[in-house]
C-alpha cells in the first residue's frame, strides 16, 4: 500500500485538507483527511510536502480527449517505439490519459494509423505500469476527427480526403481500430450522418458534433440521433447569428450536451472562453489541447497527419488557417483561471472529471475509491510538479 499526503486535494468535486490517498495495485482504495483515518504501519508513505512543496495540491491526472501529438511526434505517423517519448512528454504537463486523434487522410493511410494506435492501446492495457519505460501517459481510445466533416467548415482537413458518412466506411474504420474508437467528430447535416451517429452511439462511441455548418435543426437532429458532445466549440462551426443561431445555438443551450474548447488565447478570445464556461457551466465544460507535433518544440514546420503546418509564435497555420495548437493541458487549466476567473479546483475539473465523463471513462478523472491511481501534484499556481500513472511515479 502507498499513502500519499499533501496540503490539500481536489477530488475534483470537493477539496480535502490534509488528505490521505490510499493506493493499492494501481488503484485508489480510500481517500480521507488525516483526522479521519490512520495510516497502516506497513504502508509506504509519500508526503509531497516534504519535497519542498509545502503548498502541494493533489489532483486527478488530466485527460485529453483531443490531441494529435507533441514533442515532435504526430500520432498518425509515429511508430509504436516512438510513442513512449510522447507519453513521457505528456506526463510532464499532467496528462495521464489521452485520445490520439486522427485528421482526414486517405482511408488506407488512416486505417494503417488506426491499427498502429490500437496496438499502442492494447500494449498499455496488457502492461499498464510500463515497467522500465519511465512514467508515461496512456492512450485510452481513439478519436476520429474526420473523415465525416463539412467541406465548408473543414478547417485544414484536406478536402480530397473528406467522405460522406456511410455505415460501410464507419465499419471499415471501426475494424481497423479493433473497436478502440471511443470518440468521433462528425458534421450532423451531411447526408447519411444521422444513421452513422446512431450506430456509433449504439457502440458506446462519444459522438461529437463539429466541423459543421449545421443550422439549428440539423444540430438538434444529430443530438436526437445520439450525439452528446461538441468539438472545439466556435472553431470550425457556423458562426452564431442572433436570428439564425445554428449549431452554436444548440451547443450553448442544450443542458445535456457537453462541449470542449481550446483555451489557448489564440483559437478563442478570453471573453469568448468566459461566455462558453458561463453557458456550459461547471459540469459540462471540457478542456482539450488539440495539440499537434509542435507542442513542446521550437518554431518550424511540422506534420499534422498528411498536412505540413508552419508554427511561429505559438500559432500553427496552414495557408492562413489555424491548424491545431501547441497548447499543453496544464497551461489550458491556468488560462481558464486567468481568462474566466475560475478557481483552480474548477479549472482542474474541466480537464479531468468532465472530460472523462464525456467519453465514458469511469475510472479516470477523479480521486475516489475504485479510480485508477493517476495523480498530479500542482502548486498553488497550477504548475505541474509530479505525476503518477497507475500508482507509479512519486
């Protein structure tokens, strides 16, 4: 048994002062305050406050459900032996679980990438502790961003690789990923989209509406068919109009729909971040990075699937259009506290519990009995000091 001690803990739904987190076999077995429970004599005690972190806050590991890469690696192109480098990079920014995310590419190339990502997911399921490989974030499922996207709102996704949604194409992608597709972004207004949405939802995929020019009723039809989330809200969406609210009218007003944003100060103005958080609230707001290979790297040219992207001064551009980000999740959390005045605890929730709930990851995003022991130590400014994955790392 390992017992973690610190100044405070965000579960993240509540704050516990002077907490004790009991960990056995990579899972949380109990959480309490020092006043409520004694530490067993045979336990290994790790007091992070004694490591010069007097203000240490324990939080769940961040969950990034939309990311394309980082540390120079693109998830559609990286080999199985290269992913540990990316996984270790992610832990330095507090991410313990993530969804590698595709972009529109030739279907044959996409299927090869999906097979490789399925290998990575299954390898971590077999050996979650990654003995000998250092502490690594774990790929938990695949996010298909494309090929079922609107031509008008495609962003940088190459138009020649966009495909109208059919059950046949979805099945091909599903088989290539060996059932590890956990999330899919789709434009609900496309012919055939509602049938694909319904089938994906039946298979427990989190269907997310995005890259869409849908009018209000088209977006609502997608939700009725089974969509329950929205992808990088405001970006690659029909703009909000006061008489014709379109897809954003549905995303911002449907209390059952969760939604995510890229809170980097580039994709959205801070004031728009405030509007989003106010409308979606504490339970339905999710932070993503949409990070590409350039995250953590100097300015230059990087790959985003089949796309070459120029990165300069924090902006990722392709022919004048934003193409992913260099955002890290810990920075996103800090930005939310600065842009919208949210407390650190509430910002952490948007990067942990809300993200995990949106995609059905029951054992992730929280610190309570039965959860995986994925723990991050933050200081009071939200900076990552230590990361634990599946009970290893401190």
